[in-house]
C-alpha cells in the first residue's frame, strides 16, 4: 500500500515530495496552530521545502479557499478513484508562482500533508494578486484523506468517510504487527475504554489506568495497575513491549476502523475493533 501511494505521488504530482514526516492527529476541519499536528514545527517544514525545490527563496504561503473534487477515471477498464485539489488565495507579488507540494511521509498517516508554497521567478511587482493552484492525485493518499498546509492555517479533507468517535464503550484488539515483538498465538492484547479509564489484557495480566485525551488528540495515561500473574518468556516480552509503548504514547487517533497511539512521530500501537460476540 505504502509503495503504491509513493508511486502515485511521483506519477501524478509535481515530481517532488518533502522529506519530513508529519502525523495529523485530529479529524477537525481546520487548524491555525503554529505547529503542524504531530509536533512538527513549521520551521522544519520550511527547511524541507528548501531542500525539495533546491532554493531558499520558496516559502509556505497562506490560502483562502481549498476544495477537492472527484475526477473521472482515465482508464475505464481499470477504474481508479481520482481527485483534484484546488487552492486559491492571494500572492505577494506578480512573479510568485504558487505550487502544491505533497509531504513525503515515512508511513501512511490519517491525512496526507500537501503544502502551499510560493516561489519567486524573475522580476515582479510587489503587488497583491490572486492565485489558483491545482494538484491531481489518486485514491485518498492518507488513510482518511489529505491536509492542506498553509503558512498559518491547515484544512483537512475526509475522503474515506472517517469520523471521530467517542472512546467510551469501545473495545479494541492490538494489531500485533505494530508491537515490534511477536504476540504468541492464542494470546491477545486488548484495550477497553470508559469515559476516564482504559483497561484490558496485556496478553498475560489484566491492567487498568486513568487516561485523558486533550486538544489535537494529546494523550496521557496515568499510573497503570496490574495483576501479578507470572508470564512465560514469550508472553512476558510482549507484555513488556506493550506497556513500554503505552506509557510512551502522547497522541491518540481513533476512527471507526482503527485506533492509533503515537509518540515521537511514529505509530507505537495500532488497534482494530474487537470482534463482537
């Protein structure tokens, strides 16, 4: 999936991608924060713009309107979901060329970042002028869609039908591939949420702790209480890895189909809905 997405960027876009990973953490439509979601500063994004286009003169600029419209598939025998992102706003000079530049993510995020940048070319008049820029892409890019990133605001487009959910009453099972160590067959790591508490199984012991989710999905877990069952070696390693990643998590993302706990710019734990009985 990741390989297909990166190939799509190269084939359908500007042929450039920013070498920085950002992790959108909320399904909110707009944000005006000075830090792009996931803790990546705009200064680091600006450096990535310069590296990608080979010039320090290109800058992130603001946009006033952004919209995504579906496009017809170019191959009726192999239909592909295609979209066009159209962004408009005001540029600061007549010689500023506005481009939409996709961010290169290390892993597929919920929302794939697309930066709005302005690059001066030649000599121009310092006069405010309107601009319109477009970017065509296939599929949804991110798991849920894309995030347009301007100088002082961002806007997300939910193209896959993701919706924020209330955690209370939800039950999840860990995708063992996200743990980094094997979870023995027949064992499962689980997470169940109430309004204020998270509980479940570490695959060996039962655990419970208070938790909170703040602005932009900021996640914090309290002191973890556990039973004291002695685990065999393999289960013990899985339990230790799970607890280590759980306490390191600083951000929570949840949709109907998955729950991600993130930290240090990466997915630490990924859960899927528990089977209903």
